[in-house]
């Protein structure tokens, strides 16, 4: 749905820095992040709780993303082993399937959180 109405909030430098950092971690532009957070709060029966829940959800997804990054580092090491002639076992294939499912779950959670 197109958004025709505008609000132009103003932020102090520290607030703007926080907003930019949070938006980047959520993979959103600052305006999109601000809009998503504002709509989530406005749609809630308790707007102050909705903001806290939204922020907690973003923080949990960021932690999941950090953990998946660590797994990615380990996968790079495994790829190096396989590229050097090592043979991946069944356990590695199962692990890769679980990692892919985890990435999909985080992506789905981000999409849900942004669109709620």
C-alpha cells in the first residue's frame, strides 16, 4: 500500500546515530525503520510496550544474525577443507541443511517483524 502521508521527526545527533545504527542492523533505511517502529507502536493496544517488544525482537534477531555469522565462519573453514580434497560426510550435509533452515527462519522473522 502506498504511503501518502508524512511525518518529519527531528532527532538529536545521538538519537540520529542510534536510529541509523538500528536501521542498518535491521537492514532498513532510517525512514523505513522509523515508519515500521511507529506503525507497530500505533497499532498496539499499549504503544509503549509495543516499542519495547519491537526493540527486543530486533535485538534477538541481531543476536541470531551474529550467531549465524559465527557459523558462517566455521562453514568457510569446512569449505576450505573440502576444496583441499576432503570429503564431506553425512553429518556435514545435515548441518548445512540446519544452517539453511535457520537462515530462512531468521529471514521470515525479520519479514514478519517489519510488516506487523
